[in-house]
């Protein structure tokens, strides 16, 4: 056996090892949910995210030993790629196996010399395996009655913990079906059926049953969240809501939330079915949403490359107030932004490049509570220099010259983050109606509170650091000052002792590095009284140090808050069980 074959098999073995551990962590999610082990669920999510890099580094040790003096020879890697392509040809998970190979190659060459003859920039087998999604779908037909079909569905998805009142769940679901579905859906037809993915989707303190309802040539996505009954009662489960439509399902699988754990041994089957439910959501985001964020990054790159080749508009400075830490640019025809850490930060920022990178990694691993945008991190990302506007090039040279490199007709960004583009909240407010201001400022306050309940303090809560998604949700996207809420020391501003202190330009009291004075949060709305009034009407408690201290106490007691990725009014909570 030649060296190239041994190397290819070693990389593939590394992938198999990664996939086995990934699936083992995922398979344990059911037991963690049944036992209500919420901290363990959170820890497992982090461990699964960290697993990929750990397996790459572990495999890299063997790769370096086997390749020896040929490690940096491109012809050697071209031959290895050919052999590896043959090894994974026809595999049900070839696309993820190829991404793993790319990760090894990039680790060796530090994300340079990326060519299709050396790595899998594009797959010789296409973007995705040719899978049959029907194999992972379970059907429940309304042959006798829709109630019977719902009962069969719930029994199929039953866990070791009983339902608190399965008949009541059936009534709630059927009532929601009759209220939400268009009249063209005949629920009493023997051809009306549920088509549900065969395994539960676990995340945080909930599990979800995901699929669609079908009536002849019509279909509608449906998701049934399954929760534990209140902790003080005997363990039992109940259906909390029925979510209908692509937009509701898309919010559940949002880029602002942590990754699901679902027993999808062939991920592409689940990805393709989910894409049918959410046709506006990109394949890359769906891969990421079920835990395969590295392949989501690969898929994103391929789509981005094709978009760049098919368009001619120029990259420009992103609209909005320029940040102190990041230079941000975008392509008008593209729905993402690119963020580069500046060489020097605008005062009074005192963070470093390393700290900013650590913050972004923290967000990747944290429970984002539906309020922080997921990002993809790239090293040595290559663009066409001609596509960059003169204004943008001037901005790049002025703010982050160490991060750009010109090579012929190419412009190389040495390090950047890619993030879904949103409307900055401060810009959104400029054109918002009075009603929209009330709604968005209420959601801004909710975002701060939900982040805090997940042990996240945003630090800099200026309106420009939050964005508004196409669904109207407020999302935080400036991470250079975030820190665990439990590390903060929330204080009231001491009253001045005399007129001299009251008129002083500088604080008359000591301020520690982690001290936070919530009374000062009002300054975030200076110049926008409409926003201030709307915020104060619903969230003035955020100005009180006591609010934050009480929340810290609950976190120290191990209380983990419920985060519902759907509106409260959709919940089935007006019954004897109460809210979870």
C-alpha cells in the first residue's frame, strides 16, 4: 500500500471516528431530555460543537507522521485526493466526509493553495447525495378520523415518560388544525395525512416533532413542540403548541439558535425534507441547524462562489454607523455581510484581536437563545479585486490593512466572519411607523432579557449593535463586549454627597472593571425619544440593578429559563397543567 493510500484511509478513519462520536452524543439527547437533565443537555451541545476540531487535530497528528517530508507537496495531495474521492464514492455521507478531508488539508496549508485538484472545493459527486427522503418519513393517515391519526402520531413519538393527558393533546392539535389550515384542506378526508420525520429534534428543554400535513395536492409544514410538565409535578409530557407554515418552522430552525440534536444518520435526507418545508432557507443553514456546521460552511462557500460568478455588482461598505471594532462590507445582491477585525480600535474600546476572536467562539458554543446571529469564520478568503468599490478599498486600507493582501487580480481577506445581513435597529427605527416602533422596542427589550436569562450580558447595548431580521425579530450581532452575566457586578449609582460631586465631569464613585450601572442604559436611546418611550413602557425594569441581581441569583441556583421559538399566544397553556 503506497503512502497516498494510507494517508487517504487515515483521513477517512478520522472522519468515521468523528461521525461515531457525533452520533453517540446525539443519541444520548433522548435520555437527557427524559431525565430533565438540562445542564447536561447544554454541556453536550458544546461538546458536540468542539468535537469536530478535536477530531481534526487528532487525525492531523497521524497525517503529519505518515506524509512526513511530503506533507507540503501539492502533487502528493492531488494523488491523495483522487484516492480519497474513490473511497467515499457512493457513500451516503460523502459530502461531510469530503468536508472533513478539506479541514485536514486546510490545517496543513493554513487555508492557502485551495484548489479543486488538491481538495474538494467542489465535489465530483455533486453537492448532495441522491437520497430518498421517504425512508425517514412516517405517515399517519386520517382513514377513520383526524383524531385517530393524531393519536397514532403521538403514540409513535411517545417517550419513556407518559403524556400528562394525551386525549387533551389530541383535542388541542385537532382544534389548532381546524383553525389554522385553509378551508381547502379537508381534515375529514381519508386522504388527509401527516408526513413526519421519524426522529425527534432535541434542543434545550424541548423536543420537536417535525413534518407536514398533506391533503391531495396541498401541504403545510407543521411542528409539535413536546415539553416536560412543571417540575413540581410527577414527570409527564405534553404538546405545547402546533406551529404551521414555512415562516414558523424557519424561526424554529433560525440561525440565531443553537443546533438541534436529531438522530439523522444520513443528514442529507433530513436536510432535503426540511428544505421542502422551508424553501427560503438555505441548505447551508439547514446543515448547520442539525449540528453539521462545518459542512454548512462548505455548502455556504460553494453557493457564495456561484453567486459571485453570476453577478457583477460591487462590494460596498455596509450601511449603518461604522463600528469601533469591526469593518463591515457587503454585496447589494447578497444577503450576508463580511466582518473584519480592525487593526486599531476606536477609543474607548480596549479589547484585543485575540479577545474579539474568543468572544465570537464563545457565541458559537453558547446557547444563543434565539437572539444572537451564528457566524462562519474564514481564513484567507479570496475575492476578485475588481469587485471592490473604491470607497470600500479606502476603508479597508484605513482600518484593517494587515488583514488584506493583493495577489494579481485577487484580493485576499486573511481573516473574517460571515453573518446573515439584517437591518441595523437604529436604521430600522428611522423609517418605522409608531406601531412598528412599539413592537420592535418591545422585542429589543425581550432580546436583552432572554440573553440575560441565558447568562449572557451584551455589554454594549447601543441600538446599532442589534439588527432586525426579515421576520421582525431583534437580534444581537456585536460580540466584542459580551460576557457571562454572572461575571458582572450590577450596582446603583451612589447619590452625590455634595454639590461639587453632583456637578463633577467624572464619576465621584469608584468603578471596577466588571461594574455595571443599569441606570445608565437610558443613554442608549439618546436622540430617539420615540424609541425611549416605547421601551420604557414595557422594560423599564432593566434600569434597576435589582432586576439583574435577582436574575443572577436564579442563575446561581441552577434555574434554566424556557426559550420558546414561537409566540406565547400559540401555546396550549389554558389548562390544568400550566406552562412548562
